[in-house]
């Protein structure tokens, strides 16, 4: 294998990138421009990704920030939102290297919206202490970024620098001599494979694990499953972020198989001044957090869930009042600042300059993933990961808004740099968080049914109280235990038992149901099928088992992982006892 030489240094020949979101596209471009041979596989069209749907923007403190803003403030905000669980070095890298990769995007043709003074227009979002969110096309940032990167990739594909495989579903990682050496994939019903010096997983997240999600259909945890089956360590899987404001389509039907059209109402709308009201028209967030609607999003999601429970309507919705923005900033502001959302809410039958928008929390972003070091190296030599599929620890227990596109850029670039310097290296992973597990560790995936709950373990806290019954915290689903496996049943189970509010009883029940399904599906093994959907189902089931186990093992609430049976869950015990959860079909369709 001959090697290209760039600036007199030897460049490894071939990098296989799996996934065409921000992490995969940016990494493929950087590697190709450095002289490497790049193969880019993606399971749908190039634009099918979470990245494409991103609205709010990309956080970055640039050379000319908003008055008073600093990289140190961005670091502090990220650490605060992460609930003390962040890898601080990863956060320092993310925030201090941000401007390098914003400039990198510029080189590939990405243009951000400008303010009147000709500098970048900077937005404010929840839990950011200063306006530092770059956006493109108003609220179409993801599409703006993805389209520019896709154009750059297509041009390099024409030049023969990037080999593109669309509709190519990665089904397994090939391994030889203790390292990853290629990818098996299914394309058009055929099994194919490609070999390379290293594989970069950039397969994004797993919102399809839950019945309500902001994520598109491609977000099925494939990368996590591929890596786990190859023996890679994974970590922080109990931390799944629920975005507080996903449109609730009252009266519309939702397809539980995942084909519904979710509409996230960007946090930037609250950043501009929108508030949350309950069905009585009362603003409730100030009762839950000092920062009210601009509290970290786990707090806002949980507050909505708790408030709905308090109102006796746990499966209901609240309202986002954006009318205030129009009143304060003048007619036409919403249309100009949020053109996509204005159009999409109109399509949903709402005029948000006059109407309240019904919203509820939905699964949005997975903080956990394939454990990597700060250069994207996993514990398996030859396997790199970046973006939402990876866990550097940068997002801690709860991601700060608009830090995720940035993560894909910064750690995607660093993964390419690691590949160029030594493609065969595995990570030393000094910073692996304590719950890291891998297939190689041989740990069982089920929670032991004898695992004591916090009530049992902590004398003095509810020891004499009956454990909450299984029906509490359950959203409006029919019981799933006893049902055979289907994606819809899995998504219902995860929302009901491992969603915004969790406890030991529900998690144990979920673990048992998942184990029953897994005994038949065997998700720990690569499915013998050319059908991508069969592979996705297995990925989802495996990911669900790993998530539920991690959630069961973490007894205390932290960040997005909220257990009503931990000490700080006392408030919800009271609610559980006072208010009966009763079904309402506006949010969840069985
Ligand atoms: P993705 O963009 O999800 O891309 C993953 C790619 O991998 C896709 O192309 C997919 O098809 C491919 N893939 C998956 N499995 C396979 C397989 N088996 N074989 C081949 N290909 C595969 N973050 C922000 O920072 N700011 C925002 O404003 C923001 N808004 C958001 C709004 C919405 C509605 C959503 C859903 C997310 C938002 N996020 C935002 C989060 C952010 O978009 C994602 O975390 C980020 O885009 C992830 O990028 P990625 O490159 O890691 O993965
Ligand atoms: C949003 O626009 O609210 C989403 C931003 C994000 O997920 O970072």
C-alpha cells in the first residue's frame, strides 16, 4: 500500500467514515484534503441526519464575542449544564478550539447569518450566560451547514478524493489482528464490504429508542451496536436528553414505527423571550427554577413532566407562548428570525404570532456513547468515533444547547488528526468514566431482579413506604410485558419505563422485558439478514438494554437521569402519591 505524502509527512492510505452528519462530512473533507483516501458510507441520502434538522445553531466564542463573553464563560456554562459529570479537559478543548472549526466550516462554504454591524449574529439559548450561538438561515442552521458540506464532499467525490456509498447500511465492523480493518455493509439488498486503515464511526444518536423524539428515522443507535459488538467500551448511557419543546400534534395521528414528522421548537425561541404556560394559562417555570424558561433543558423537561403530573395530566402538554416575542420585537420578527418554524407551525395549523403552541418533552440527544479519548480513539485499535455516537465526556450528564454540532466539528477534526498521525492506535482511555462497559467485559445486560432499590438501601428514606406501583410514572401505554418484540413495543417500553422520570421498579421491569425479547432476537450478534430494518431493530434493542442497565446502576439522580427513588426524588414521591397518572392520547399513541 503506497502512502500519500503531505507536507513531507506520510499519510495513511484509507479512512472509512460511516455517517454523513456534521461529524462525518467534516472529517471526510479534512482527511481527503490532507491527502488520505476517504470512503464515506451513509445509510440513506447524504442529507439524512440529525444534523440536517438542527435549528438553534452552533455555540462558539469567537475572536470578537458579545460584550463580556469569554471562552472561560462558555466552559463554565458547559460544566454547569453537565451537572458536574463533564470531562473538564474535553470541555476545555471544545470551547477553546471552537473558533478553529468555525473557520474550518467557512473554508468549506458555510455562511452564518450576519448582524447589522456585519459581524456574525449571535443568539442566546437556555443556560448560556451570553449570546454566542451562530446560526444560518435563521432557524435552518443544520440544513445550511449540511448543504454546504455536502456540496464540498460531492466536489471531492467528482475529483476522486472521496469514494461515496449512499444507501449503504453498515452492518458490522471487520476485525483482523486485533484491530478494526473494514466495514461490512448492505446496499440494495447486497452484502458488500470495504477495507481500510481505520474506521471513523459518525453514526449519530438514537432518538428512535423512544416513542416521542425530535430525531429523524435514521437515529437508531447503529454505531453504538457496531462498536459494542466489536468489543469497544461504551459509557454514560443512562444520560439521554429530552428536549422540552417538541410540538404536540393534537388530534393528529402519530406513527409509532418512527415515520412521524417531529417538530422541535428551538430553544432559541425561549432565548428570544417565549415563555411556557400550563393549560390554565399560568406561567409555571419560575416556580421550578430561578432561570425559569432559560434553565438547563433537563431542568425544563423535568419541570414540565412534574408540573403535568401535579396537574393530574402526566401525558398532557403545556404551551409555548411566542406571542410575547412578536409584541416586544415588532410584527414580522418571528417570521424573519424563525422562517422554518413559522412555516412548519403554519403547516400544523397554528399562527404562532397569535396562537399558543402545544409542546411536550421528547427524546433528543444521547450524552453517552462509544467511549473515546480526546482524539476520537476508542478502546479498539483502528476504530475512531466522533459526534453524537461518541462519548468523550464533554456533554456530562446533560448537554448544553448548541454544543453538539460543535462537538462533531472539534472531535471529528481531532479524530482525523489522530488517524493521520497513527491510524492503528487504540485509546489509552485514562478518562473512561466509571460505568464504561464493553462486550469484551462479559457483563450481563440484565439488571439483577434482586437489585435493591434506593428505598431498600437507604434507611430513613421511605423505608416503610410501599414502592411506587408500576403504573406510576408510566405514560399512557398499555402494558408491554408479555408482548413479543417490535420496534413500536420497544419505543413504548422505553418511554414508559426509562424516559424523563425513572425509578428502580420501572427500570427493573424494563430490563426483564428487554431480556425476554433479546433471548429471541439476540441483538448482541450481527443479524443474518440483508434487511437494514432488521439491523436497526437489533441495534435499538441492544442499545435499550445497555441504557436501562446503566440507568439501573446509577441510583442517584444526576443531570438528565432523574430517578424518583433517589434521595433528591422526594418531591416526586409526593406527587406520585397525590396524583394519579391517567392516560391522554395527545402525546402518546398506543
Ligand atoms: P448525525 O447528524 O445524526 O448523522 C449520523 C449519520 O450516520 C447519518 O447520515 C445517518 O444516516 C448515518 N448512519 C447511521 N447509522 C448508519 C449505518 N448503520 N450505516 C451507515 N450510515 C449510518 N445540536 C446543536 O448543536 N445545535 C442545534 O441547534 C441542534 N438542533 C437540533 C434539532 C433537532 C431537531 C435535532 C434532532 C437535533 C439537534 N441538535 C442540535 C443535535 C445535533 O443535531 C446532533 O447531535 C448532531 O447533528 C449529531 O451529528 P452527527 O454527525 O454525530 O450525527
Ligand atoms: C434547539 O434549537 O433548541 C436545539 C438546540 C440543541 O439541541 O442544541
